[in-house]
């Protein structure tokens, strides 16, 4: 078997049909190219008594999948309020917020990456005093100004007058 992949709804329906037709777990496993133990675990996990329903199994799977992973620290109202106050009112950068909370020995430490994720996911939109809608616009840009699409960068380039370009073309053609 290759890398583990979750059982799909189609595979669950195949398990249901083959099981009702009296096929063994090993036959089902070889037919859908899964391990015997995967099929056994699927049936024991999602069967109620002796009946197995693919749709109910899929619902249980989605519910279990939704409970996976770590909860974001910004979902805690107290942490969110501290970060919001420093970012939206004091106009601190995510680095300043994270490091200040570490220096002050705040009970919950939050990384700059978590704060940036919250900003880019829109958690802080419409919370600024200035009324700006996007929190991303309030991030610092290390002195780099913003330009529109038609802007051409001129810094660091030596301007060559067009009259020299014409003379140069004539010299190369001769």
C-alpha cells in the first residue's frame, strides 16, 4: 500500500455494498486497494450494532476531522483583545506585540506568524480608529512606498538620453 489516504464516500458505499453481499473484509480491502485493518477499523468505528451506513460514516468522519488541529490563540477573547489593542490602537507591528508580551511575561505567548495569519484572515478588519477597512494596509513596509501598476522603478538606473541611442544605432549599422 502507498501513502495513507482517507476513505472517500464512494469507497464507503463500496464497503457497504460488498459487506451486504457477504464479501469478506480481505476481499473488500483488495477491491478498494486499502489495508484489511483499515476496513476493519472503518466498520468498527462507524457501525451502529450490525448496520453500517456510508452517509452516517461520512458525517462522523467530517465531525471528527473538524475537531482535529490546534485552536488558534486569537480565538481566546482576552488574547485577541490585547493583540487588537496594540495593533489597532497603538499601531504596533506584530513583531513588537509578540516580543512585548514575552518581555512582560504575559500568561499566553503568541508568535508573530499567528498575528500575521489573523491579519491576513481579516480578523482585524474594520477595527481601526481611522476607519480603514483592511488591516493589511496598516502593516509596516520598511520604508517602501506603494505604487500603482503603471509605475516604473527609476531608482538605481542610469538615464540614457534618447539622442545617444540614435547615434549608437547609426554606428552599429555602418
